[in-house]
C-alpha cells in the first residue's frame, strides 16, 4: 500500500471513515463493561471543544505555552489535594497510566541507584494482582518485579510480600484498587512494611484515584489508601479514566522533590540545543491537558460526587442481582464500581457462560487467576443492567445443560490458557498475533557480521570490555 498519489476528497474520506467505524464496538449501547469512560454528551462535547482549542499546540516546550503550563500545574495541584498530598507533593501530567507508572518506576530506580549504591539489581515487590504496566516498567528498565500471592479476597498479603523482600528491594507496590477485581489493597499495612524495611512505596490509583475520594465522601468506609498513609512516596491517578478527561491524561505524584527530580531528562550535548523534558514524551499534545483541566473545572466536586453515586448505586444493584443467582460468586470485596464474578467451583464453566453472553451481543472481559468475568459499571451501562442479569441467568442454565461446551470454541481456549503451566508458550503465541498484525508475518532479522556469528559468546564480551577500556583510556 502506498500514500495515494493525489489527495482524496474530504467528504468522501469522512464518509468512508464513518462507514468503517460503524463496524466497531458500539459501546454507548451499554454492552461494553470496560475501557470507555464517558458521562454524557454535554461533558463529551466540552472535552472535544477544549481539546480542539489546543489541537495544534506542541507542548514539548511548556515555557512557550504558558496557558497549558498553568492548566497542567493546576490539574496536578487539584489532584494532589484530592489525594491528601501534603504541601511537598510534586508531579506532572502524563499521557496515561502506563506513562505515569513508567516514570515513577524509573524515578524510584534512579533514586535508589543514587542513595543505595550497594544495590546492583534493584527489585520491586508487588501483590500478584498489580497492573501489567509495572511488568512493562521492569521489562524496559531492567529491574525484577517479584510478585507475592494474594489472599483469597484478592487483597495483597503482607506476609507473602514480606517474604519476598530482600537486600535488593527498593520499592513496594499496591493498587487502589486493582483493575481486574476492583479490590483495594491494605495500604496502611503495606505502608508499615515499607517503613519497617526502609522502602519506597508506590500506590497505583490509576483506576480508583478519581472514584475512591467520592466513595469515601458518600459514607462508605475504606482504609486510608492515598498520601494520608505516611509511607506512600508516589502515586499514579488517571484523568482519562474516572477523571472523565479526554484520552491521553494521567497524573504522577511524588511526596518528595528528591524522587521527582529523576523523572526530568536534560541533554546538553544535542546539536539542536539544550533538550529537556519533564515526562517521557517528546512532542506532547496540549489538547489532553486542556480537556482534563476543563473536565475537572466543569464537573467540580459536586459533579464527580453525583456521577459516582449513580455508578455506585447501580453497582450495588448489579451485585445484589448477581449474588441472588445461586451459581454465581463475586470475587473478593470490590470497593467501587468494578467487580468480577465467577461460578462457584467453576460449575458451570464460567468461560462457557462467557461465550453464551457474547452470542447475546455482550462484550465480555474474560479473566484468569481465577477464571472470571470483569465488569466496570459506567453510566451508559445502568439502563441495561436488568437485561444483562436476565441473559446471565439464561447463560447459566444453558451452560449447565451443555457441559461438553467447555471443550469447544473460546471456552476451550480460555480454559486451556487459564490452566496451562507453560506460560512461555502462551506468551510466544500472543506475541505472534502482534507480529502477524503489524509485522506482515514475515520473519526477518537485522544482519549480523560473519565473524560475530562464528565467535563464541565470551569473545563478544571480551571485545566489549576492550572497547570500553580503550574509550575510557582515551
Ligand atoms: C490499576 C491500573 N493501573 C494502570 C493502568 C494503565 O493505564 P493506561 O491504560 O492508561 O496506560 C490501568 C488501566 O486500566 C489500571 O486500571
């Protein structure tokens, strides 16, 4: 495929895109239970207009766009206040939860490198339910993420976590709450562990940061989960989730400037002049900062509270309806408008139930460890909750009557993946799906010099050491 030789007509193009888009998931119908954070058309339009106003601005240089910088600083300050940050809390907006987490993990690693130089291979200890963005950080930045088993309630188990702490541990992690089950980790308890062992402590509030404050204000009791816990040294919270901003907006916060400073990158040797950024991106969209700021201002605390109440009440209703189905059990103790359910002792097979629900048009988020189905309740799901429960009851009856369906279709595949001991095999296959999608399925490698191919591994290492010594000598 090549770029068209001549430009295409605007109307035709937009029409073609509308037609193509019509085949995508129609999430506003309420059949999707994750990913799409949306309140209503009025709020959506405001986000679009605010985004549009800064559509062209390249926020790589905050000093060129003082109005965006002002909005970013205000957003950071408002979020720090919401999360009970003391005066010392600092941070930035980022493009999303993953960027916030990558930056926080990098800053913690660099801080430890400076202040705990005896640690050569930094380790992080987390409950098994922590979001994969932390595995990604470990993958990119070369540290070990050690995962502890969780309690049957899916909460972090501090005894299991403590067992994994070693002389190389720099940081503990916890979720407020976990995405998969909506379960809040016991953050005050993990905080005590961090204090006892002199460790940093990051709380991932990407999904809950903009819900739990209202959960508490609505009188639902939670253990403290944010900067009120003195051991918490950094946090991530996403504006593009329940902050109801536009996509591409999150906040990373640090209790101390001494941690934050490691996030800032400065290069004084670049031929284009001094190059410095406070976040991971180079070119930065101003629109997502503007939309997040406008969203916060427009909703105000009263707006967040009102929406949170509607979503929580609906979740209570859904939960009660699910619990009334004898075969169903809720996983753990969800603390907000996220829950996961399974069938008791997997009878009937939850993945067969999931397949039936999918045939009924529901978008089903199948989970593993344990096998379950995820539901986040958004305002647009509220009108269809009754229908969902009705279809679920039918799905259970069908699965009970058709036990052999466990060995067929998606149910068989998910069942196998949930049980398979060779996770490496699953990993290779999933990677292949991406390679087939983006990489044309062709296997090609960059060239390797002939002598490299022939020489044993130790020779390569020796050559690298020699090259380094020569450079150093020079
Ligand atoms: C708890 C938690 N942490 C981190 C992330 C990663 O956020 P993002 O998808 O914005 O990169 C998510 C996303 O769902 C999440 O729920």
